[in-house]
């Protein structure tokens, strides 16, 4: 198993082997796949799609994850300010051990949700300098889960 295969395998393990991953260009958060919202897990398991993900990793591209029902109700909370991460986790201790990614600023906290939840992006009401501190991503969205300047922790 090469490095790209090992990494992709690890991402599947971290997401309970149910996530829809999206290849994103190097240095970009933008998905260039048309109709990305409609990709199914089954479609991503074809040898052609898997080869595309592996090639993308090999070229230094980012990997996105489709959120909500297509990925087994994997959802994310995106916190955009470093100084708000610890207060958020203090108020939500059950998320302390959740999958977390860190980019240039803030973090994303991932988890599987049971029951009803907003299947869309919802910006939080708390703002700093006119910008929402956090947003809920529960569907009809994707988040970068792996990339060159990203740290993954659990």
C-alpha cells in the first residue's frame, strides 16, 4: 500500500467507511465536479473514482467530504476563530474527542448525528468583526477534510 492509499484508507476509517469524498484541486476548496451534491457513496467506490481520489492526493490536492445524508449523516461545525475553539468545546464536552481538522485558522469538528438536524448550512448568531464565529454544516455542503496545510486529530 502506498502513501496515498494509506491516507485514503485512514480517512475512510475515521469516517466509519460511509463518507463521500470529493477530489479538490491543489490549494483550492472548490469542487470541480458538477452535481457534487448528488454523488452517492456507491459511485465513489468504483475503481475509476477511487483512482481519481488517489491521483488527487498524489498531486497534493485536497479531499472534501460531502456532509449530511449522503455520508451517513456526517456533519461538521466550522469554527473560524482560534480563540473560540476552547470555549465551544468547554460548552460541548461530548465533542472533545470528535474528529477535528485544523487549517490556517479555526477548526472543523466532525460527527455523526442521529435523529433530526438541519440539513443545510446554518451560520451562528455570534459574530466577531462582523463575521459569524461558527457555522453548522449538515447537508447540501462539503468540508475539506484533508489537505496540504491541514492537521487531523481525534
